[in-house]
C-alpha cells in the first residue's frame, strides 16, 4: 500500500471511530428533535429597556427583567415588567408594574397581565389594580375588560371594565361601585 493510500485509509478509520464515539455519547437535545427551546424566541434579553414613541413623542418607557423577542411577528413577551407613562410635556404621569406582558411593536400596544398595578406619580397616591390592562400608544389610552379597583385619597372605585388616559384624568367605567371617605368622592373624569 502506498503512503498516500495509507494516509487516506487512516483518515477514513479515524472519521468512522469519531462517528461511533459520537453516536454513543449522550447528546441531550439535538436541533431537529421535537424538544422546543425556551419559548423558541429569536432573542432573549435580560434587563430590557425600550421606549414606546408615537408621532415623535415618547409615550412610555418599558423595562422587563426578561424579554423574549419574536422578530417575524414583531412581538416581545415580557416578564416582570415596568412601564412609565409620560404627559404631553414629557413629565412622568404614572407607573405600571405587572408580572408579565406583551409588547406588539408594529402597533405600539403594550398588554400587561397578572397583578397589574398602575400608580400615579403626581403625589396623590392614586392606584389602579387589575389582572389585565392594555396601553394603546396611538390613543394614549389605558383600558381593561377585566374588573379593577381604583384607590384614591378620597375613596375606592370598582367596576367591570374601564378606559382612561394614563394620568387618570378622563376615566369611563362600566358597573361602577364605590366607597367614599370624608367629604365624598368625585368619580374619575368629573
């Protein structure tokens, strides 16, 4: 056998040995198997921060402990999120926190689920609690079809759904019920 043939034969034997060893090893999850990667996201970001901008004006600043980005659908699924909403003059008006959410990038819509709390930043300690809330960038509006509790220094308001600006200046509710403190409570928007 010539040296050239012997070297070629040695490479074939080595390749076969490596393939055999590889087949015996525990390879865990292999691409192409039926196991699904964590949420099959295109990107996974930790400590994500993004601004929601409409007509060149910052509407909110959203941060999350973890974000799963799906590029083809332009969706970000968020865990432990916080969103700061801004007034027309750029000052913060309210802060939203929730355990999970979804930001639809193309529409500029932020949905929050699970222990959603929105607190005003004007020092009045107004607080809205719900299990689901939607922020619409184009309308600069928050809304929910879930029941909610709205606490203010003058009382508590509950209802089956609501629509409001992020500053709670103009609020519309369905099936409102409330308790008042002191001199009474003006319903939001009055």
